[in-house]
């Protein structure tokens, strides 16, 4: 098993889906997300030119095998 903890671009995921590594491992994609409002409550400040770059949002809008909402309380997160 191999865990890639920080894929940021479509090409990162495509390498494991279709590239040289695709025949070696079964891919399970997991996204952990929180809304901008929750992230701001935690101290995040949007920075144009950084937070809208491909490395930060290039994987937005794709389908994921598992989607974790990290913007809720712990009880809901456990479910």
C-alpha cells in the first residue's frame, strides 16, 4: 500500500490512474474539505494568485471515492 497525502494537480492523480503506476496499485481517492467560511474561522485568508492557482484548486470539481466534510462537528465527522 502506498499513501499519497498531498496530490494537488490533475496530473498527480492521473499518474496513479492511467500512468506507469496504474498497473501496480488500486487507487482510492479521498478528499478532505471544509467551506471557505469554516476555513476562515480557523485562520485561513484567501490570497489571490496563490489560492486560485492550479496547485490549490486544480482538483476541485472532480469525483472522489470518499469525500470527508471537515467543516462539521466531531460527532458528524465520525459518522
